[in-house]
C-alpha cells in the first residue's frame, strides 16, 4: 500500500500565508487591549507603571479589519490547499492493449507500472481473454482535513483482468486474472473491517477502471477517490 504525502513549494507558500494570517489574528487581539497604565504617586513624587489589561474601544475598527484579514487569509489558505490536494492525481500505470488477429476475444496487453514519484518500475506484456482490459486496486480514503495537510489517499494496484462485451460470455467463459503487487494485503483487509472505528480513515474499498482494447495507449491515474484512465498525450 502506497500512501503519498503531497508537499511541495505550493504547500510551503500556503503555510507561510497561514502563519501570516494567524499573526494578524494575534495582532488583532493585542491591539484591543492596553497592557500598561502610568500612575503618579503623590507621596514619592514618582511615576509608577502598572500592568493591567484595559479594553481599547478606539482601536476596535482597526482590530476588526485585522481580524477579517487574518480569517480571510486562513480561509484562502485552506481552500487553495484543498484544491491542490484533491487535484494531485498520480499516474500509477500505462496500458497498451490490442486484439489479436484470428483469435476472437483475446488481447495482448502491455502494462507499465509507476511509483508515486513517476518512475517506471516494470514493463510486462500479457495475453488476456476478453474484449476489455480492467485494472483493479485497493483504496484507503482519508478525511478532507488530512488531504488539506498534503496526505493523498492510499492505493495499491492488485489485479489485471479481462472483460467480455457479451454478458453471457462474461458470466460463463473463462477469465484471465493476473495478480499484481501480491494482491490484497493484511493492512488493507484490516482497514476495511475497522475503518468505521478510525478517526483518521474515512473508508477502505476496491476501485477499477476498464476500457476496450482499441490499440491506443492509456494512462491510469489514482485520484483521492479511485482509479481512472485517460488517453496518453
């Protein structure tokens, strides 16, 4: 199971914005209070500085402006980071599938796998029964507040299969099932059974994407919610 942490320069910039916003909120609170008061002692003829808190209504407008500015910057930081996190899809595979002449319902499928850094880890070709290729995987979904912090949904490709266009053949004919990466692991099984008890795991489930063997190359990507395929550019 791969659980990427998507942190780069955009997240660092947003972190600095969040710090500035928090600083503005603190400055707002301090601006509304006066910490020192000067008193004159008649007996000693000396000025005495006494520390106490007194609300300064004259600075209320400035404080409200700082408050709104600070809250706006924090809100904008969270909003942008959520967009960056949810839009940070990862390519996990590339598939090139063609039907084989004179062999009905049989495909040649070239499958390239990639790690979370975009580096190719394998390149294999399989004979697969069916008219469509299908990649399956396990997904562990985290709450949005963890996505905001840069934590991507966990994923693991587990199978390459073939599908028939004809429902009758799909129900009765032989299928090709190729196990990838050792299949489901104990960690995913445990998450599936106990995800509803965990405050940091929203769900654990299987995901798949399938496309007809049309002689085109497709990239398979994993989003925060599951697998999908798109034509390679």
